[in-house]
């Protein structure tokens, strides 16, 4: 009986030793693969560094350059160099739409106000004064008639807060957004062009 238990223990030890050897071999193989990858990445880093910071590959042998200097080699120095004539001109650079071309068009003005009952300061509840005006211009098409529509938006500030030295609240009258931001196009002009 002792003999069978000893053989079983020996078999278990052999199995566990075999498992450990297999696991060790597997780990060695994975380590070799990882080291190979690391070397490859290091080489790529070095190559990229040489490409980015290294010497240029545009180095040309002097003997090779003499091939292109044939005209200079065969040139006659006693012949006078031709004079170079410099020609210059000026032109007016145009940017965007020529706004002066709109000067002769009639102007339709639409003003946007904040009702007096809403012109009260949020902080001190006193009446706000008109601080500035914002103007946006659009080209409006009326069949067979073109005119400019000026959207004038009033901006209000509280004079009492301004005089007291506190931060001055500012209110701007609501105004419809343009169809195309920063352009003269109105909805009627776009509709006319599309039609």
C-alpha cells in the first residue's frame, strides 16, 4: 500500500513538474515575442526621429552637380550680361461686396425697441437709457424693385447703476436672426434667387 501511495505522489509530482515546465516554456516564448515587439517599436521611433530631426536626404554629390553647370562651364565671360527690365503695376484689390454700389438704393428702416415697462433695471429697478444702436443691412427684393432694409436694434443700460459705480446691466432689444450670418441676403432675396 505504501508503494502505491508513493507512486501516486511521484506521478503527481511529475505532473506538476511537467505543468511548471510547460508554463515556464510558454512564458519564455511570450517574453521573446514581447522583446521582439519592443525592439521593432524602438527602431520605428529612431527612424521617425531621423526623418524628423536628422540630416536631409537631399545631399548631392558635387560631381553630379557639375553635369547641370554645363552653361557656366561653356560660357564666355567677355560677353556682357543682358539687362533685366523690371515691370511693376498697381491694382486695387477688391474684397467682398462693393458696399458703395448700394448707395443709390432706397432704405427701409425697421427699429426694434424694448417696451418701456420692460426697460427697468434688474438691480435697482430704475429706468434704463438707450446706450447704443446696432445696425444690420440686408438687400431686399421686391419684384422689379430692390431696396435696403436696415434692422436697427436698440441697446439699453441703467444710468443709475452706471452713476453709482456698480456693474451696469445692459439689455438688447430682440431682433430676428439673419438668414445667412454676416451677409446682405434677406429671405426675399434668397427666395427670389431660388425662384
